[in-house]
C-alpha cells in the first residue's frame, strides 16, 4: 500500500508542478477546503463569479473534514495525498474479507493486490481531487463491518460515505437491503436502506435547491431521458425507447466490459452484493455526458467497491483448491491490463497519463514566476490551467470575469474558458479580446509578462 501510494503521489505531484491539474476541478476543491480552514465553511467562487457554497453544486460536505489537513499543509497536493492514501487503505478490508471467507492469508493478500492493481482504481486516485472518490474505501469498510455483524462500527463509515456525494445514499440503501436479504437482519437492514434513500432524496430535492436557488445544474446531463428524477420516471412510462437508447449504446457496452474484464466477472458469483453497483452504473450510462462512462474517472466510486467485494465472496463459493489459483489469475489479469490500458506504464514515464499536453520548460518557468508575483490572499481572476496554484483564497474568478479581482493571471496558451460548472469552451478569440481590454484599460497595469504569460495589477493595488 505504501509503495502504491508513493508511486501515485509522485506522479500527481509532477502533474501539479507542471500545471497539468487545473482549477476545475482541483482548484475549486482546494478553495472549499481552504475557506473552511479560514472560518468560511465550504465557500467557493463559482465559475459564473458568484460567491456560494460548494453545496450549491454537489452535496459533499466531507470536504470540510479535510480543513485540518490544509492547516498543516496548505497546498492542493494535500488533498491529492489524502485521496491516494484513502484509496490505498481500501486494500485492508478487502484482505480481511478474503481472509475470513476464503480461509487463507495468501489468497487474501493476492485479492488485496487485485484491488490495488484493478486498472481503474489508480486512474481514479490520480484524478485529483474528487470527494466522491473517498467513498471507494469507505464502502469497503462499511461492507466489512456489516459482514462482521458490527452495525455500530458500520455506521460512521456509512455516514462518511454519504458525505462524499448526494447519490451515495442509493448505495448505502443497497447495502441495507443486502444486510437484510443476505444476512437475515430485516429491521436494521430496512433502517439502513431507508436512511440511505432519505439522504439522497433530501440532498437532491432539498439541499441543492436551497443552496443554489434552483435545481441541480447537472440535470442537463440527462436531458435526453427527462432532465430530472421526476422527468426520468415520466420517461420510463411515456417513452421507454429513450431510456433503452440511452442505456444500450456501444460506449455503454464498452464501459461495462472494461469494468468487468479485470475481475473476470467473478462478482457474478455473488450477485446480491454486485447488484448494489447497478444504480450508479445506470446513472452513468443514462447521462449524455461522455466522461460518466470513462472507467478512469471518479464516476466509478459507487461501482468498484461492490464489484471487488462481490468478487471476494464469489471466489469463496469455489472449491477450496481452486481459490488460490483463481486469485492468482485475477491478479495476473489486473496487472496485465494495468500495463496495457491502465496507469503503470504512464507512471513509469513510458506513455502519457492523459493529463493536459506537456508544456515546454520556458513556459512552465513563466507560469511559476507569475504565480509568485500575486500576493497571498489577493482577489484575482485567472485562466484555468494555472488556477489550481492560486485557488487557496477567498475570491478566485475565471477569466474573463473580474468583479472584485485586484490581479489577473493570464496564460495565453490556455484559452479554455469555464463558463459554468458544466460548460467550458475553447475560445482563443475571446481570450485575446479580454487581454486587449486589460492592456488598454487605465485601471490595469502589466506587472509581469513572459512567454505568453501575463500578470495584470489593478492600479492602486
């Protein structure tokens, strides 16, 4: 686990130092945590320029619990380190479950390695930073404690998992039903299921509208199937063909195959636990947005832990003599796929990690110098790629928004303009217009210019 974590963190640190991790998403997560550390719980600057709470976009208040880590080490890399370490610790409940059900520490160790070498886990851990990724190890610990008949120990991990995202309650509800149907504990199972569904309903229908003043901005991703939970239900009855068309595409099929192949479908031997992944899988495949069906992204957070745990239970149904060879086969398969389509060749520098294109050293040097010019805490507006390095402050606007900005950091090589939480455009012309406006304005002076990176300071500041 330690070696896995060090390898991944070294990779993320290199990506951060070379400005491959932008403000969206790492920077706005860092702003929410930094704001909390400074007494403004989860306050962020939206892409549209308004000050709001992170909860206006996603209900992931677990970010607030990371404030002490920020106080100790105020850098976005702290969040990346927490995410990677948390994912690594998920290997422990996998080992414990396997040791209990397969009766062999050797087999259990192999399955813990299967978890760590599952090709998409490291990609997700490297995608710094998304609070929902923390749900992966939290769900595994929750499964372990339920399997151990320790409901009170299960509860804090379940609550923390709920705090990673508004939809995580559906998976908790699934765990409650599994605890009832597979373990025979009807009353606590139904209580867990009710609590999970109540959380998701409350988060989606009450909390997001209350903090945003409107419905979730992410409903647009489901426009083809109704555009809201109520719209989805209506579409099921009025136009089931639209649901089928959204679910049964070649991309969706490939997504499911890529998730299943590394585990050789072993989770199908324990369908009662594996089916808990189905609601999130359906959400991902129903969405019109292609990233939701990319197995390298954080959208697998409520899928992977159940497939892995179900694979452990599935192997326990094999004859004793076949369990160790089966675990070895899964490890070999995961390792091979990690080399072919996963992250380890990229970590070793053999191929690209898929971050933004590498920049020449002279441009990186200009970006680092520009970051140093801006005073700590000063309100600013910035282009996206450089923004993660400047987000630990109260006001961080996205170019071309100015509002309270006293400084502007402009990377002319980065014309990706983020218009709101779900829309961005590649618009070099608009960026040039904004640059010309600042250069001609008597309110702004150029404080730094090098290799296409400019820093403007408001007169009098």
